[in-house]
């Protein structure tokens, strides 16, 4: 019998491959957004509790009448966190490319979380626009992480377009509906060579755990933390959930059966 | 000194001229390191901000990172 201490996965933490996107190794598989928090202090505390290294940010006009109110970098140290800028709110490929180029000029990195939204009610992605923008930005040297549907064919095309990672949704942005189609996510992960990072839709820890159990490389969330009654506590829960889900995936779950199999020996029962 | 009317972040605005983009940021008390400037749809490198003159009618966008998902 192997004791816990002798088991390498237990003794030295999870025996897992590093999480690498476009040659950059990240220490956490959990990525978090910085939007919608009630206060900046709560945001910072939640990000700390999540253990995330990658944090997403958006590009917006400086509010010239209230320049004191300033940007996110007054609250987050860009030396401690990897800033992943998004193209949220963009509805065309051209618009998304403009935002990506502006973000790169800020000078932190050449990663972009590419969003081209196709529908205002659901914020579901526009696959055509996404492919056009991904192809062009990849050509310009961007490391494109493309937010997309849970559709295998689109995901394959995005990989082919040169994306550094593909980010299928669990469910619509900010919906908290959780992982609607585990099969699609699993299939996308199985078929793609680039990292698959599930983005959007998780609402609570079990959603994150279930998502990671599909074998995906990482997960990105924002609203689940920002809108939790206690964002910091939820961030703590999510950190554990992502680690647990990943460990469970690596451990390999038991098969599902339609019949019961007793856990205690049938032999040695008292005579009836 | 002449007042230049430009479109700054989507709004018509009078700025004291002649002025460069670097000077415009100074007028607005903005640090060049904290923002990215787009001048008539062309992104301007930080190192070029002091060379680029602002002309009447120009369209200038000044952006930065804010919280987002």
C-alpha cells in the first residue's frame, strides 16, 4: 500500500503539466476578470484570493472630466498580474482589431482576448467576424485567445486561423447558467492542439469544477466573483474548485454504471 | 496662443495651441505612460507624442485600461 506521503501527486502538489499559452507559462489555471465589482478594494481582495495570475481588462476612453477616477492600473500592479486585454463590446472585426491594437500599444504584452459579439441580447459571438479578426491579428503577431461558441467546427477554424488559445463559452457572458454542454467542451478539448480555456457562464464553484473535469486547460470568469454576495469568499471557493476539477480530471473518474456494486465485502456476513 | 477645436474622445473641445499630443496630455494632466493615444485613427507611439502636432479638426482618442471581463 502506498502511503499518502509516498504518492508523488500528494507529496509535491498536483503532478500536472504546466499551463502554457503561446510559450508563456502561467501559474494558475484560473483567470479572472476585473469588471463589475462593487469596489476596487473588493476586486483586489477577490483576485488575490483567487490565486489568478491572468486578469482581463477592457480598453475604454479616459474620462476627461474625472481623471482622478483613473484606470485599473491604479489598483492592480502590472508586475504582479498578467494583463489580458479584451475587445469586449466590439461588434465587427474591424472594431475588435482597433481595440486590440490600442491595447497592445499600452506596452504590456501582445496577448488579446478577442471578442466579436454577434447579438446584443445573448452576447453570443459572431463566428465570421471572429475568424476575420483572428486571422489578421495573428498575422500581426498577436497571441489571440478567441472567445467563441461551444462549436467544434468554429473552434477548429479558429485554431487554423492561428489562435494561441480558443475560449469556448460555458454559457452566455454574465448568465451564471453554468456548463450547458459538457460534451461540446470535451470534444473541443479533445480535437484542438492549442489550449482550450472555458470563458463565461460559470456561476458557482461546482460549475467551475465540472468545467475543469472536462479536461480543459483553464477557465476565465468574472461575474461569478463580482456578483457573489461575498466576492472574496467565492474567489477562494473558485480557486479550490478549479484545482479540484483539474485533479479529478487527471485522476480519471470511475465509470458510470446503471447498477449498484457494493463497497463492503459480501463474504463474511453472519448466517441469516 | 490660439484655441484649436478638436474632437477629443468623441466631444468637441477647445484646446490651447499650438500644441503637440504630448502637450495635450499635459494640459489634461494625463501621464503618457497611463494612456494610449489615437490621432485621426492612427495609433501614436509614446515616443512620437512630442513630435505630433495637433491641428484644428483633428480627431483624438485617449484610452486606458478599465475593469472588464
